[in-house]
């Protein structure tokens, strides 16, 4: 999984989330709005730290992984 993610920047957009998880736009926005993991809004954009996504995918608590 990490090899796949190496091609992505450290801070992901929703479009990256769609590509990584193989989900549609609606599902991606539902996921980021679900509070399953920490996201940051910058204006109208939603940003996700790649490490937060990796931690969440591994089944760990991604709300605040290792003080991030």
C-alpha cells in the first residue's frame, strides 16, 4: 500500500482520496465529512494528511495519530 501512496503528495485532496480508495466523488465527500479522520478545510478545499489516511487505513485511531 505504501508504494502506491508514494506517488501522492504529503497533503491530499479529495480527488486523491477517490483515486487511492477507488471510490466516487459523493462517497469521498461523505467519508471526509464523517469525521472518521482529521481533515482541514482551506477555503472550499478539503485537505487530508497522507499519514492520517495511512493510519486510518491500517485501522488505527487517525483522529490524532501520534500527536499530528
